[in-house]
C-alpha cells in the first residue's frame, strides 16, 4: 500500500511565524503535490514537484514556498504565517510524469490554525 | 483555465435512495476524470477514474460514473445508498499531457440518514 505521511495532524502557530509542513511518501513516486482544502472551495493546488529539486507553482502559491531535496520528501513552507492561511493542508503523490492523470495518493492532512 | 463544477453542495438522502452527483468541466481537449471520496476523519481516496474506452466506469462500493463528452459531464451514481456512504465527494479533471495536475471541484457533502 502506498503510504503518504504528514508530520503533524494538528498545528497551532502565531501570526508571523515560519511554519514547516513535512510530507513523506514511501512508493518512490516522482510527483508530489501540496493542496489546501477549505469548506466550499474544494482542494486548491499550492505547489507541485516532478522531481528532486524541481518545483512548479500551482493555482495559489502566494505566501508559500516548497522544498524537495529528496525524492520521498516534499516540504511546504509558510515564510510568515497569516490568519488567512488557517486551513487543512493535504499532501499527495503519484507516479509517472509522462502519463497524465495517474491516481494521486493523499496523506491524512495537517489542520493548521494561525492565531 | 479549466474549471470543474459540482452543482450540488449538500445532499441529504435516506438509506436505499438513489444518488446522482453532477460534475461538469470546462476544458474542450482530452481529459482524464476522477471521483474522490473523503469519509469523516479519513484520507481522500479514489472512488473511480476514466481514462478512455467505455464511458461507463465502475468503482468501489457500488459507485459508477458516466462520461458524456458532448455534455462535458462525469456524473457519479449509486442505485441505493447506505448510511456508510456519508462523506464528501470530489470530482477532478486532468488534462491529457498536462503532467498529472488535477483540478478539483468544490465538493459535495452527502449525508445519508437511516
């Protein structure tokens, strides 16, 4: 079974703090993704990565950055957390860059609250 | 930019009722289509997917979906829902050749009452 794990289920941070969300997958997938999930808005793509050290902006990258130093690990960074970044953050992974539409496997999510 | 519309935001059904959740997308090219489900407290997981071939696809737990290209639709159906189907359902679209990026709809909260 593919397993995607996220470092925290719940996180509470203060405005202005730097926040790191970690994601690890154990199936040697090339592709990794970060989404945020908000009620009524569905899942919105923040950043994704096709390979180590590669990253591409998704639909809502403002206020976020990412790091992928190893194939299995994809980190989301909030440089200076703000209250409008309070959300559920989901990490996903998938294989085969060349085959569009392959299934994405999701982690359990991190519920981040910024006070 | 492509978009995915799910018109039903909240649906309440009694057990054994039939279910149909609508999904429409805006892109005119070749697409791959997905339905994901998120049960309370659980991970988002794949329910079914369409890549090519038979436009009627069957997924887990008795769900099926029909791709109607002329209507840009991929509606999810189940003939008889159960209380355990209570969950949030998301439609998603990937552009063929778009590098595995998915665009999700806003989701439909389904509540099945006993």
